């Protein structure tokens, strides 16, 4: 499927690439993601807020640009393996906008401006990356429970917590959340386990809460799919550049047909993922009845494809592909995070099969 962005979204994609290459190239963000407690550049994410990026998923009449723009931007962020909570923040802004509650509206404005970090806290079982029914409770104006693998939870200004009673908004207490860092292989991601016993506002309940949570999961899967697309796209580019320059027996190793075949296989995975991701993003705006199915397909496909492409990038770099100084390991590690969360590949395959629509 050939897909072209319209003029506005194409311009956004190009300007985002230029911004990221200038302000957040991987060569500069490496030290930030590896050595700082928060794992990302707060000034740069504040700059994204000033430029309106956190509100991309909002309706156009509210200053947003929709799912296609969201996917295009996340793909560009994947290309530089951008560290930080942008995906979770954009999802948080969208979810807060759907809550009919004064506290949600107030915090949503701050989050949209990049002045507050709001993320969803849903997982409770540390052995699973896909959520079950919550055990956390909202009672007498407080939320009690423990959430695990909360993205950037230790540094969040507020949490959207799933409870048995609905979706609760918990603002950061003065002493900070009771958060335990959870180490992962991805140096750009900060997860935390958070024990919550704090005052809260129930900002959505019943069917409204279920709809917002389902939307959050679906759009999270779309954003993760787009990020995976950017990761594998850039991993392929640096690999082709490397095998075109690296010589063995006096010739570039890229001239070897067996390596050309492997690069061609990588390209096929990238381009098929591009089709799946943008088809899913288009359906979110134009054909919402198919969005859940197509997003599940895109996430399942892109997860496996990115794992293959980024794994091959390491292989085709040879021995240096495993070293810290080269970049392929960063792309593979980020791929493992995005593949596992926002609906794991296995969970999304099951969802796609359950929702399959043979008439498409």
C-alpha cells in the first residue's frame, strides 16, 4: 500500500526531523539516557511542550492534528531513539481531555503545555506486560494499591490510575511517590513500581472510564508501532551505510550478494510495517470501526519486524555491532521495550485474530 501524507502532516514530519536532528541527535542524548536519573532531557521536552507536540492527539478544533500526525511524529522520534516520556504524555493529554472533571481539565492544560508529566498507571502483575483487571481501589477520596512498570512514574507530576471504581487522578504528593525503580535493558526508559495510598479524584467511571482506557491502549499501540517503524527504518539506514564502507578482501562487504539479500529482507519488513502503521492511523481518523483491528495488526507486525531488522543490524555490523560505542544495540533495546509494552506482540496477535474482518 502506497501512502502519502497531506501537505500539513508532511510539513510537520519534515520539521520534526529537522528539530530532532538538531536538538536531540542520538550522539547527544546517549549520555542523558545512560547517566541521568530521569533518563531524558527536561529542557528539550519542555521545548516540545512549547511547540504544542503533547496535544497532537487532540481534535483539530482543539489544536491537535490527529492520529496520522501522531504516527508521523513518533516515527521521527524512533529514528533518533528519543529518550523520554513523550508517547505516554501525549496519551495522558488525550485521556485527560476525555474526562468531564475540573481537576482533569486543569492538569490537562498544564500537561499539554509541557509543564506537567501525566502518565497512566495500569499494570499490577510484574510478570506480565499486558494488563489484567485492576485490584487497586478508590475509596473515600483515596486510591490504594500498587502499580508496576509505570513509565517515568518516579518523575511524574500525576498518575491516571485504573481502579475497580474507574479512572482516578492522583497528583504527586509533596514527598514524591513511593516509587521503586525497575531496571530494564533499555537505557532510555524509566519504569517504576509505585505503592499508592494518596488522595485522588475519580475523573471517569463506568462505561466512560472503560472507553477512555480502551482508547488509551489503542492509541498507545499505534504510537508504539510508529516508534518501531522509525527505529527499524534508521537501523536499516546505518546498516546499509556501514556495509557499503566496510571492506573485506579489498571490496565493500555490501557487494556480497548474501548480505544484499539480508538487507533486502530488512527493507521489506520496514516498508510493510510502514503500510500497516499508516493504514491503522488513517482508520483512526476516517474509519473508526476498523481502528481496533488494524492497530492490533500494525502493532503485532511492527513488533516482530523491528525485532528482526534491529537484530540483523547488529549481525551485519559484525563484532562491532555488539559494542557499546556503536548504535545498533540502542535500537534493539528500544525495540524490545516497545514490542513488549502497549500490547505485547502476542496479545496483539490474539486481539487481531479475535477482531479479524475478512472483508477488508
